[in-house]
């Protein structure tokens, strides 16, 4: 199981050497570069938040002079990924936001393209998942949710991200742990976090699963009730038990990172890694991570590529076990 301790242990192997300065290549403009950020998801979700937060911090730290964000949503990133591979090939000033969700969606959808076809730059954040229900829900606790799931899983539709992603995986793991067949679940996938949130607020589904950051404002406002989180321990400032505390022996952290297109030069790849490392080590980024409940787990270059390969194998095994692959 991918958890916070393993994240932090693997991150330590990347080293903590300081950066002398950002050396830019001809692909970048003079001085601070212009960059393009490709988000293979609809606005409002975790990848979109990551891309826009990166843009905000890079600008505030004067690491870039400008940027353009492009959203192409659908199927856990497997709609946008082929476009990034073919249409952005060789663009050394471009980054795609992706993560565990895309790994799962590629496997579940038997997609023709995968992350071996792009250039790993950096793993950035890890985020625990949250199980929430609308404020009017009869489910007051995770135990209530589980009881309904055991009684008739078809009557407990759960909203989340695309099929095979981290939200779907967590739902399947919860079901398996409490003795409910994963194939009997009613999972309602959405291309973006904003759509899933609308379904929850409109009482169109019984519950929702996503990164806590995507639900936090609505939880604070009282529009959603937080039943449990998938972290390894209780989190400061969050009034909810872990799934384990609630009697569900499941723990899961979602990760997000960035990739350059295929066909970029070694020099452009190095420049992008340095750019992202500089951003990730800034106080501004640390503040945003704290505010959004993201755990910084910086890992770059070849170490990141190795992690992606290992995580892909791990997720494929989980999905097969759950009957989702």
C-alpha cells in the first residue's frame, strides 16, 4: 500500500542538494521563461488545482514571465495524453500534470498510450483521499456508509474521478475490506472534480471520494459531511477519523507530478527539472501545500521515472485483484 511513510522514504533518496541557479536553454525566452501547462482533465479537479497552483507560485517567485494552461478532460487523462504525445512532441517548455489517477485509467481503459511515452520531470505532491456525503445524508459515520454498502451496494452510488483512478481504487479497497464484491459497486466516474462536487451537492449520489483538498471548502461550509480520510493518521485541523480508526483497514495516498513531452532535448529536460525543483523548494510552494493539505514528496528525473514504473506495476496488480482491469 502506498502511504505517507513510503512516500517520504522514497523522497529522501532524491537528495537535498541546493540549486545553484536556473540555466535556461534556447527553448526558453531570455530571462524568466514562458511555459505551457497541459492539464488532461476538466477544470476544478486536483490536476487542475495543481497546474494553476504551479502557475501562481512560478509567477510569484518570478521563475517564469508567463504561461498558458490548456485543459483537455476525459477518461482519467487518457483523452488528453495522446494529444500531449503527438501535438506537443519536442516542446521543451511544456509540462503535463498527471499522477496515480492516470496510471490507473490507462490500465482500466486499456489505453493505447502510457506514461513510458512522455518524459518524467518531477513528482510533486501526495494527498490522502476523503469519503464525504451530502449534508442531508442519513450516513453520519463511515460505519453507516459501510452498513448500507453491505445491505445493497447498488443503492449506494459513489461519485469520483475517472474509472480506474485513485478514487475508484479506494472505493474498491473499502468494499473488499468489508466483504462487498467490487464488481457489485455503483461507481459514478466524472472527468473533473467540479462535476463530481456538483453531483454531491445536488444529492444525485450517496457519497463521494476524492482528494480532501477538492472537498475541504464545502466541508468547512457545512454543505458536505466528512466521514473519514485515507491517511495513515489523524490530520491536524481535520475533524474526522482515518478509515482504519473507523474499522476499515485501508490506507491510500494519491500522488501528482509533471511530465515533459516526448522528444525534448536533454538540456530542456534538465532546465525543466531545475525550474520545478526551484519552485518546489520555495516558501510559497510550501505554504500552498500546507493550505491544500498536500504532502510535498519531490522526486525528479531518473528516480521519478523508476517510481512511475514501479507504481504502474503495483496499481495494475490492485486493479486486477479488484476486477477493474
